[in-house]
């Protein structure tokens, strides 16, 4: 988990530099929530915990740090993650590809992907629910929420 800690320090360092206080708080709160949720899902689904948690750290990175449109944030976050992870020389190319693919696909909630992608999608939905339990979830997001909760029981 040393690699995870190094990535977490980098990501939260970038978040700390966000000038807008509300955006900075949202970046930290949501990223932390997804990180916590994916931890539980990774353990319950027997997935690589470190890779899952690194996905969570980067999944909305560009939305918060580069103010990119929501429609582009998954792709842009994956590109940033790929470049940064490659520069660290801490990861195999296959690990970088797996992490970045999950990040790039996490907004496509209606599509089934790899187990890592699914964990990130489900952690994102679960985190949004925990951030506002009064929010109504419908369709695939509701299904994901219920399935994620079932996996945790």
C-alpha cells in the first residue's frame, strides 16, 4: 500500500491547491467517500485493494483540478492518471492500463465492464448515496446501489 499512499499524497496535494473552497471541500469529501466505499467493495469482492483505491483517488480528478466538463471528466482523469502513474515508475504497464480503463469507464453506469470498473462504478454510486441518503436513485443507479449494499452484507 506504499504506492497508494504516494498517489494519495499527490492527489490530495493537488486538491489542497484548489482555490475555490467549496470545490476543494467537494473534491476531498467525494474522493474520500469513494475511496472508503471501494475499500469495502474490494474486500467483499476479493479484488486488488491497492489498485481499487488508486482508481478511487483519480476517478474525478480532472473535474476538480482542471474544471473540465462532466462529460469529459472520466476521460481526462484517466489521461492524467496514466501520465502520472507512468512517471512514477512504480507500476507495471498492465496495472496502469487496468486503472486508467476503470477511470475512463466509471461514468458509463449502464454498461458492464471489468471487475475493477464495476467496483469503481458501484463505489461512486454508493458514495453519492452516503453523501445524500435522501436523494432518489432510479434505474441502473438504484440497481447498482442495491447490489453494492448486498455485496457488503
